[in-house]
């Protein structure tokens, strides 16, 4: 669990570097990519990226979370001023650490990506933008849900490129595939791959 100071530092980094954060709600089958605009006291203001077709489901939700880097913050109520979502940080539990390793976030899909050898034909190379990377895995963006990224599927060769330079090569297994609505309101999918 992060201390208040660590969480404030992470939130400030999210504001300065404009990296993506992810809003989830109990009644909504998708996750909304967003950005932190500011923090006033114990309230985080996020870009409102909830699309009109999900507003009713969001308003009926009983629990909300935002994932900022390795931290997941939970609350039972969010508010809006019409432009931003106001996410209050509960006093008792500032954040839950999702990973033991540091997660590096990326926002440039043109220079930070992975090339994956398709396990079906063992020839096609799939190029996918990296959302985040740690020593134990990588999170990538795909246009839509596909059977190729079903949890449990193993990829023998995943080449990681950072700033257009090959960083490393791994094998990996799909651990999740979740629907995303990105900042511009377009649907995509986040795929989590664990290195093996």
C-alpha cells in the first residue's frame, strides 16, 4: 500500500507526464482511459471520458477504482462538475499496490511497441503499442477483442521496442483482455501478457 506522500508523488507525475490512468466501475463492462488533471486536497480530478452510452451504468455503480501506475485507488462515490470526474481518495486506504515491480507507462505508440510472432502461422509479426511495461510483463493495446489474445495463449517471441530501439525479447502468456474506451472515446482492448 502506498503512503499518502508516495501517492501524491505518483499523481503529480501523472499530471506532469500526462500518462494514462484507468477508471473502472462495478456496473460497467469496460474501463475508461483518462488523465489526471489536478489534485485538490483529497480529490483527484480526471478528464471525463465516460461516453454517453455508459453514463447511466456508471451512475448506478456502487464502487469505483482508478489505476495510476502500480496503484489502484478505490472509492464508493464519484462526482462530476460536468467537465471533470471528481474522485475522492478515502482517508483509510490511499492505494493498493497491484504489482511488486515498478511499472513504466508509455504514451507514444509510434516509438514504444512490441512485435509479437503469431503462434498460429509462426510467420506473421503483430505490432502492438505498449501501454506499460515491468520486469514481469507488458500491457499492450489492440483494436478489438480477439481469440488470439484469449487468456492462456502463449507467444514464443515478443520483441520489446522502446524509442524505436529493441530492448529485449521474451516469451509470454496472455493473462487478461479488457475492453477500453480511450481518451478520444474510441473502443479498444488492453491485453496483459506475463513473461514466462
